[in-house]
C-alpha cells in the first residue's frame, strides 16, 4: 500500500492502574502478546513503571503497568518503598492519554476507590472488569456496572478475563478509536522500553516470590551485580536482598535447594525471553531496613 492511501498513524500512552493484585500485569502481558511484566499471587509484585508496546496496523498502544497503589503507608519497615511506588502511580497518571482502571468484576472496595480518586478529572478512563471467569452470577453484573457509572464517567466498560487471549484482542479493538492521531513513539517491532538487565532482575524476583509464597515478606528485592553479553551467552550475577537472617534461610532452603530452584526457573525463563544461553549466579544478602531507606531505594533502582 502506498503512503497516500495508508491509514494515518495513531498512538497513545495508556496507563493500567488499580489496587494490588487485580491482574494488571497479567493484562499487560496479554495485550503485548509476550511477557514484559512479572506476575505472582503475592500482592505488590510490580514495583516499577513497566512499558509494554503493541503495534497493530496503523495503531501503536504504549501500555504502562503501574505498581498497585498502596493505601497502607505505615507497613512496618516499608514506608519509603510504598511512598516511592505511589509516586510512580501518580506520575504515570498525569502523563498518559488514556487510563485503564482495573477492578475485579462485581467488586469495588475502599482500596479501589482510593485509586480511582487519583485519576485526573476529564482523563478518558476505561473500566476493566477483570476476572470475569470467577463471577458465578452474571446477572448481578448489570446493576454493578450501573453503580460504577455513577461513581465515575467511564468512557467504556469492558468485562473480561485477562488470561484469555481473545479478550485482550477484543480490548485492543475497543481502545483503538480512542487513540489520538500522532506519530508512533517506538519502532514497530518494539515490545518494551526496559533493558534486558532490568528484565533479568524482575524474572529472578518473580521466581523468588512464587517459590517462597507467603513465607517471605514482600520487602525483598533483586539487584543485578553483573550483566555481560558474550555473543549468544548472557552472563548474569544477581543478589537477592532480604531484611533478616531468617529470611535468608527461607530463600536458600534446605542444603541450598530453594535457591537452586529459583535460579533454574529464572534461567529457563530468561533463555526463552532473551533467546540466548544464560549463565546465572545468585547470592543472598541481608540488608536490614533497606525498604525504609530513601538512599538505598535509589541505589536499588527505585524511582
């Protein structure tokens, strides 16, 4: 097709917001068509602004997954971390063209209301009623949707299940007419603006949370000490930072078994994600009070 008849390009920055654990990262990965944001059952898995990019025809969607907004600033030992996460959410909302407000279908609590209150007046906002597959009585959704419309002038209502690929495609088609006409922000084949080094830290953190479950407090993080590209090989050394010696023992496990499993699962996923051979070395260090230390948060890459 020549340029004279090609559809004009359109592009938008789209924020994905909601309270912790409503499925924002799962939705982002489904919309992009590849994993760019980590997921786990542990609330507050996402801690950074993660950008996922999807280009379809003349339209480019630049999705920004945000940390779940923290309403409990006084979590012991994590106040500075929670302030940092909330600042990220608020900064994103002021920048974007469109907001996807994610809630669990049929539910709306105080924490959801606090996130919705952050959306700037007049900002086009789409209500995403996620986890539709978990709703047993669909008839109850109609009055719930009506009550949601009374809370906020939503541009669209989209009930869906983020884990179903067809629902992500349907959402893209609904969003496209709301994209402003403007040049694309990224190359056509871009999937994220995050570096391989950043993705490596996130994948290790995901495996850490998945394999420790509720045993390990969420005040644990991963720092990449070394990331070297040697042809088709990525040589990565990372430190898992925990708050206490007892937490270190949880991560290492009996005879180092759990740490080995974290490393193996992370390496396998990184090899698939980076399409390269990965050599991954993991260490565990205790840094008491890191989540409430502004200087240390910055050194660990928190905004």
